[in-house]
C-alpha cells in the first residue's frame, strides 16, 4: 500500500506549496485536480502552435496535428471513436450543448426528462430551461439515505441525465443497468462523468450510454477544457450549437452548410493549449497503475470517513469513493474550511453547486474532503488536527 | 491567519449574539443570500424619527456572519439612517483594503473584522448583515 505514492506526488509541483507555514494537504481534488508537470509543460509547449484546422503553414499544421492526436488520446480513454468526441470548455458546456441541440429537437410538450436530486447544477439547470421552453416535465429521481438514486421510468421519458459519481455523496450510479432500462423504452441517457473519470475506468461502449461528458480540470488537466462524447448517429442528426468559424463547409450571404461532427460542434478557434494539456493529463492518468491508485485512494477514503466520524461529523450518504461531505454540528462549513486552510488543509465548503442534495439531507451546506492519486494518510492526519483546531478556536 | 480572523471579540459575539431573533412589529425587513454558500441573513428594524430604534438579526450563517450581525446591531441601534448608510459604506470599503491599512476608528468594534481583508472569499460573510440592513432600509 502506498508504495508509489511518493513518486506520484513528485509529479505535482503544487504539492510543494507551503500554506500558512504548513505542508499542503490538498483534499479538494473534486473541485479541481492538481496538474502534473507533464500537463504544465504540454500547455507551455502549445504556445508555439498556430491556429489549428485552418492554415497550411508549418505552425498551423502542427496545431492541427496536435488537436487530432489529442482527440484520439481522449477518445481512447473513454473507449469511443475519435469522430464522436467533441471538445468543449467543460462538462457544463457539453451538457448545455446536448440540451440546446438534441434536447430542442427531441423533447416536446408532455415529454419527461429525468435528472436526480444529487445532480450538480450543471446537470440540472439546462434541463429546467429545456423543459420550461418545450412544455416538458422535469422529474428529479429521489435519492435514498445512503445516496443512491432510484430512477422510475415511464414511457414519456425521453432522457435520463445522471451523474456517474456524485460530487457530494460519492455514490456510483448503476449506469449500465440504467441504460438498458432506458433504451428498452426508447429513452436516451446522458452521463455527467466529471467526478468519475479520475477514479474509474470508463468505457462508453460497455456502459452503452448515449452521451458522456467530463471536464479536463477534474482529471488533472487545464481548466476551460472538457469533452462531450456522443453516440455517432445521435451526433450526426444533431443541429449545430454555437455558430462561427471552423464548423461550416459553405457560407453565402443568407445561409450555410455545416460540417460533419465533431467539427460541427466546435465553432471558433479552439482552446489549443488546453486541449493539448488535456491530452497530456489523459496520458498521465492512463499510464498510472490504476488498480494500485484505486486501492490507495480507497484506503485514504476509508480513513477520511473514520476521521470525520471520530471528530463528531455526520457524513452525507454513504460515499463509495472520492469524496466525503460532512456536517459538523455547531460549526459552519466556511469556518471549518477557513480554519483548516490555516493548518494547510484544502477543503471545499458550501453547497458544491448541488443545492438540492443538501436540502435532501437537511443541511444548507457541507464541508467536503476529496481524494486523488496524490492523497495519503498524512493528509488525513492533518485533517484530524485541523478539525481539532476548529473546536479549539470556535468550540 | 486563523487568529486574525477569529479574534476574541468575534468569537464571543458568535457564541453570544446580541439582537438575535425577530421583532414583533418591524417597520422594515429584508433577507439577502450569500451565493457562495446559500446562507441567508435577515434583518428587521423599527424605524422612528429617521433612526433605527430597534433591530433584530436572524438567518443561517457562519461564525463571521453571526458575529458581524451582532456587532452591527449593537453599533446601529439608536443611530440615524444617514449615519448607518455612511457606516455601511465605510465597512464595505474597509474589508477590501490592504491588510496593513490602518483600521478606521469610526468602525469601533467592527474593526475586529480586519482579518477578512486577507481572506477574500470570506468578505461577504462579514458584509452580509449590512447588506440586509441596507436592503431593509431601502424599502
């Protein structure tokens, strides 16, 4: 256990940061994963690239090649075809893209879209707006006390939009079984993979989902990057989203013809450096011994659960991996996170862009610790000291 | 940093907030949200002769916002609305100043929030009660 933790940590320069005189215990990977040196270098190297997909000169060609290579690398991580992979600015943009294009074309009056009580706002608000505009109904699947979603399907359901891994209660949705049930009634399934890709091996073919979205920065890549993978025949039938350069085959004064996917959905000059950095992050994660990392993360996660309980905290749901969100009665999450920061411990506080699930568990906000491939038991011990400090200062 | 932020006066007002609760017959009231955490601050006042004769603060918040509400309420009870507006503006300006700037004497005990000048994300916790008070007085 933890045989290669020190080596993994050396890849992340941010871990050398001193925070208020303490070593950094970075327990906020669920918000943003730290970037390894390979990503930082890849982004810096991309500063020498031209504009991809347009020019014919050397720097433009290099940029085009870099984007092509990145698309193949990222698609392979998901087990999908490169032409079915659209680069976006993140999960939020990917879901909005689906709502605005596939959604408007396929969801009509009286239809039902199902999300769940534990969704991040980015997998909730686009469906609220779509349903309001189209006269459809948005139903929120209930979440039980352990944090598991119970999806009830009816024949008016057109789409189920669900988080693969919850960013609050840390449960894993049974995506494969859900897709089988949804497809049996002709519904589609969109999976918000933002919290999953750093921890689980994802294969969109095995899951048999229809849309899969994730953000680069949750996978130790740059912010402002992300992807939408979609089933090829769905992408081919979807109208464009944003309009502009790079996504047309022909334009005259009153009309245009649009390129085939994925270019149709990538208007404007792309975030070349970010995409190159995202591919570097995917290579970094791919080249880890994922079974070993998963075992180490599970040990840290279990220790977090024990530590939070020993400190008097009440954990939201029964998290399976990645995150532990908790309420420490008598202490506000912002005070906990501020005092923990003073001890060098990075925690998230607030509603984590998921207000409905906090309401479900009867709290306005929570404090969240989350793990990554660089997390160790020393981070957990530092958290224990920080929680003791909270009682010392405010008790 | 913790010591600067959670000064003894702040912690004491968090533990024993003054003017906490609701009024039976407020003339003005408002509730405002902190978008960062979903916290809410409610302020009720009785205004008479252009002064805040009575004030009560309620809501859901962190130690800083509870203490800020308490210290604000103590400071503004019996004070003219014009003076309260000037005080609120001075407090809003104060929390965004550099950490080594002098603490304005006019702030009185509210100067105990000097620590938030180094904690950008916590400034709203300190200013939320004043924003609720101004919103109430604007009605």
